[in-house]
C-alpha cells in the first residue's frame, strides 16, 4: 500500500473510533468501554472478513490499526465536548463516510485477489468490512443496529460494491481505477445523504402495518 | 448430496430467509436490511459452525445458498402482504421448522465426518447450525433471542441431535437412517408445537421471583 | 497444565456458568436456554480468542470444559433458590471474579507462546478471553453488556493484562511468577470492588449531557 492510501486508511480508522465513542458517550460510558467500542468499530469489520476468508486478521500484521484506534478513542473520551462541537462532529461524520467507502473497496480488493467465492464473495465481504464494525458496536452498546435504520449508510456501500464488481468483471485491467471511482461513488451518495439529510426512500421500505391489506 | 436432499436444503434456505424478512417487516425495514437479515438467517448458523471447525464456509463452495437466500428475501420484501396471509405464513412456519430439523442433522453429519470433538462436538455444532442464523437475526434486529423465549423451537432441535448422536454411536452403519429418523423427530415435535400452540412446559422453566423462597 | 491449575480452571468454568444462569433466571428461562447461556459464558471468550488466533478451539481438545459448564448450568437451573441464597451468591461472585482473573492471564500466556501480534495481541486477547463469554451472554440475554456498565469488572482485567505484559517484557524469565502475581492483582481489585461495592470512578466516565458545555 502506498503512503497516501495508508494515511487515508488510518484517517478512516480514526473517524470510526471517534464516531463510536461519541455515539456512546450520551449513556455515560467508562474509559474501558470507550476504548473497546472505538477499537471494535475501527477493526471489527475487517476482522470478521479475515476470519471468514481464513487468513490472519489484518491488524495482527500491522498493529498501527490498534494504536491509532486506541489513541483516537482516548482522545475522544478526554475531549468529548470538543468533538461534539457542531462543525467538528459534522466533519467527523464525513470522514466516517469516507472511511466506510474506502474500507468497502479495500475489503473487496483483498477478497478479489484471493478469488474467494467469486463473484458474490467480494461484494458480501466488502459490505461486511465497511459496516461490520459499526454493527458490532451497535449490538454491544445496545442500540438499534444500522441495518434496521433508515439512514443512507449501508445502502450506498452495497451499491458501490456491486458497481465495483460489475466494472471489474468487464474490464479487470482497470481495477485500480474502478476502485477509486467506486470509493468516490459511495462517498458521494453518503455525503449527499449527510448534507441534504436524505434517508432511505419509502419505496425501499417494507410497508407498515396500517398500509397492509 | 443427491438432488432430493439438495432441493430440500434450498427449500429450508428459502423458508429461513422468508421468516427473517417477515419477522422484521413490522418495524419498517429497508430493502438492504431485509436482504442482510434474510441471508444471515439462512447461512449464519452454518457459517459459525464452519468457522469453529476451521473449514471453508459452506457457501463459498456453492454460491446457490446466497442467491437463493437473496431471491427469497427480495421476493418477501416485495410481496410482504402475500406472505403475511394466514395460510402462507403458516406454511412458511412449517417449512422453516423443517429447515431447522434438516440443517441440524446435516450439520451434525458434517461434524461427525470430521470426527470433531466427539461425541459432544456434533451435538453442539448441530444445534448451532440450526439456530445460529436465527439467533444472529434476533440480535441484529434487536429482538428477544429465541434462546430466551418459551417457544418450542430450540429444545426439539437439541433433543433430536442428542438422539441422533446416541443412535449413531450404537449403530454407526445405519447413520443415514438415523439422520432421516431424527429429522422427522425434530420436525414432528416442532409441527405439534405449531399446531397445538405448545410452548416449553413450566417444569422446564426457572422459577419466577414470586415462587422462590 | 498441572493438576492444581487445571482444578482451578474448572472451578472458574463452574462459576461462569452459575453466574450466567442466575443472572438470566429472573426473566424465566427454559432449561435449554440456561444451558446455552451457561456454556457460552464459560467457553465463549476462549473460543473467540482461538478463532482469531486460528488455532483449534480449546474445548475441542478437552471436552471437560463443556461437561463441567453443562453440569453447572443444569445444577443451577434445578437449584436456583439455593444458589440465590445471599452467602452462596456472594461466594459465586468471588469465584467468578477469580475465574476472570485466571482466564485473562491463561489467555495471555497462550497468545504469548504463539508470539501473536506482540505486544498488543496478548493484552487484547487476554481481555477477550476473560470477558468475551460474559459479553456474548449479555447480548443473547438482551441485557446491557458489561462493557457499558460502571461495574469494576473489565477495567481491572485490562489493568492486570497490561501489567503482565510490561513485567513479562522486562523479565521474561519470570513470566510464571508474573502470571500468578497479575492473577492475584486482578482478583484483588475485583474482590475489593465486590466487598466495598466500588464502581468505575467519575473521572473515568464520559461527561453526561448536563455537564457538557
């Protein structure tokens, strides 16, 4: 991984840890819990992916993921009021969205290289890489998981992963380009959702009890 | 696996996905969430089993499990009112019970062939194969897990797995017969529970606070 | 493992299973659920550790862990009122604390021997060994996980694991001594917390909404 990709990945790790601690801080969480939730959110998705792939978990080969997640968790714990400022929190949400886009495509790349369960494997594990940590965080914190909300978070990730898969099948020689493109695609939809407060449209929701015949 | 067993397994996969989407539809779930819950319920148990066995996850070797789970989830999402019709829903519950019976015994068979942690391993992992997906679904959907309910769902699975283990130890040469028999045994109890609305009897429940001395 | 360590480990397994069944019995749990929760609490942490390490899960090599966990779960189920007596319950809580101390250090020892993700791996997986089962139990039982509570349970485990790591780096030749020492250290803090009803101090908690600027 080149130095730019690496820096960007670490930035995503930081954002994941910060959002985890912020989201849980309302309930009054202890330092230990903050670090656990921060680290799990940052590395959880990739860990589940690697266990299913049966390869060494990625952070065991590069402990910086743990250190960076830990440092971000502790910093957020100490300076919660700072991170809760409107501008900072908004910035963190965008970086978090960028992290999810990046992790999804990086995850797919890894699975693709291993040719695991093609063509479904990369999509499935790309989505897991991006949202697995956040879902685990929600379960441990006793919150509604992001799978059950109307937030436009997981859906753009899925669409981007499907797009990356299609493009890479059509023109495998340009996979790096498709990766950049699809990361931008996911981040674009997520940013639009954050900016205009968009949520999953009604026709993509199950009918509620009243509407049913 | 012969064509009959294979068809029946796919039918179980379909039923698991349908019940997952139906059970979550009341809360108003997005298409993405419906597919995730449907697929996880259908393949979750076997995935946990294969990770503990440290063998390739079964769906990575036959993607039909994913496709079938996905198709059933989308169909249920689109046609929720149809699947909620009393007769259809009742039929689905029976097929779901049959799926659990089948998955339990198939799971045990796989573990037995690997001679993993005999004689406890097959029973433990058989139960996990049958109910692991449903439990994960309940956790992700924020519902009371089926471990904590009085429903006669997991208990017949456990009894059938124990019975299969005993019979296969006594007469290993007839294991295929015992498998069919125990699938029928589990499905029989489950069907009776569905038909007569039976639940776990009082003497198999912990005493509640009032009864304690 | 010598006979003393082995007996003590089994005692910890018993305590974990008993506390799991006791904590869930208020909700009125069925025998099946009691056994599942008891066994998962007793072996869950070590199972997650072994899956991340990619080594055979420990209980598959020694089924006594399952048998002992099962027996303790059934006994507690049958004799709930006995185990809820003040003195017995208090004793069980101390043994449970001792179990957590022991499992943490034993877990670290295993990871250390494999030189996995040094120096962070042993600490991370030591904590997971000690509290992973309890956290899984809380999730399955629909309770607030012990990560989110103010109870002094996980924090001493973490401190003890960090201490063990530091001491073992300074003087690796005395690791066995450090292990005994750190087990005593964790158990000491946990006992003090139980005896004087201590919880995580305010300065280790995130500020609540009112206090924030």
